[in-house]
C-alpha cells in the first residue's frame, strides 16, 4: 500500500526531528510492506524567507493533495518583529483552518522508565499518568475578532472568545467517543462562572452527554484543572476544552510527564487528512546541535498511522519500540538523569529504528 505524506520540516529543530520520523516510517514500511511517499512543503519561517508568506497557496494545495501531513516545528525569534499576519504561527493557524482540523488530540503519558524525570513527588508519579487532552482547534479566541484603538486611556487592544453551538457539539462528540474507548471518564474544562462562551460550552457538553450514559462526566473550572493536574494527574482520563485552555493545559501536562519533547499530537477533521506534530516549539537555540528529542515527532508519526491510515499494529509497534529504547536507559539531554545513557537526536532515532525488525 502506498501512502502520500506532505512533510513540513519547518524551522529550528524541525528538519532534524522530521528526518528521524521519516527514517522510522520507512523502516516500519519495509517490515509491513507499505511505501511512504514524501513531498516536502514550505511553511513557517522558511516560507517567509522564500515567499514572504508563512503558508503560500502552493503549500496548502500540496497538503490537501496528500493523504496526511507531518510537521516538525515553526517559528523563532528571527521572525518575531514581523506583522502578526505574516509571522510563522499565522501559517500554522491557516493550515489548521484550511484543512478544517477542528480536533486536536494530545496524549500525555508518563513512561515507567521516566518517573525520575517527572517534576512531581514520586508517590504521585507512581500512580501513573495517562491523559488524553482534546482541544478544540479552529474556534475560540485564536480565531475571534481582534483589534486595537486609541482611547482616552491610551492604546487599547481586544481579542474575542466566540464559540457556536455546532463547534462545541462536534468537539464534545469526539471527546465522549474517545472516553468510551478508554476509561469512560471525561472532564470538561471551562470558565463558566465568568465567561458566557463557557456557559454555552457547558450547556452543550451536558446535552451531548445524554447520548453517552456510560461516560462519567465532570465539569471543572480551568484554574482548578490546572491545580488538579499537579495535585493528582491520575484522576484524569480524557479532558475536553477550548482552544486557548487546551493549549495551556496540554503544555502543563507535558511537563509532568517528563519533557515537552515526549508528547505528540494529532489534528483531525471530518476527512482522513490529519496534521501530526510534536507539541513543542522550534527551539532555535539547540537547532543543528544534535540535542533535540525526536520522540514526540516519531510518536506523532505513529498517531498518523493509527488515525489517518488505520494501521493500528504498525502504530502500536512504534510506541512499543520507543518504550523499549527508554527502558534500556537511553536519553536525549532533556530527559537525561544520572545513571542513564545520553544520546543525541540522530542516535535516538537510529536506536528506535533498530528495534523495528
């Protein structure tokens, strides 16, 4: 079987970690008789440098013409001075919107062998952490109306948080169906005591819950959710929340599982075309130094096999092989502790590939 993948290496460490993921995909393809055909696509800072556009039309067209998209990272201080409409992050937002990717899946799992990297007390880590954060991706404050104006108090700026009934309903449906395949516990995170958009969010989630009586639904204010993630992350199974809250909480979840370099993500819509990327940034300070952790990108590729291509066995094997390498004590600098074996980006990728036999 042939699968066509649009590759967006992007900026900073993006090209390095993408190479590792491609090597793993090629190795898994050899074992299971699949062929992955890659088309490199420009987006982010590299596209600004070439075309003065973070996501040229040719790039979005290329993504739409492939079966799925695998992205490294975009952005960096080099482009921070640019107008917001042509900064690298704007290209990422345009890509999500252009592909109609309204669901962002961000699993946060603490591997047994990485308990020493967990920033929480050992007894908390011993309980285990296995959370799926489901973030609404194309609505809310990131896509709402915004602007600036001069007032008697000086310059004023605003951003608008807006959600429709249908936007909330479709993400809630994904959350309940995901919970049904896991431990059947769902926490919906909002700020309904203050925000009108959150009050509608809660009303719609409650309405959708009537179709899933087996799922235990709990509502939690976002500030409490942030505290509870630190106090007892084991209480969470599936979390569903808005675009901005999900962005913040999933990064918090990444830190309690050892490193932001460990966590993948999948952005999905109604079609099988998905966008798969690590949740970390471009880390330009360590670019081209063989220091980056490629595991989040490799696990993102595994999610692509599962969610876009239906290759469950192949996806599970990659996850298993990542765990095996970690169990043997190999660590990139971000997860290195005394007594473990420090390796670079390339070697970590090669070690994972070596497990695929």
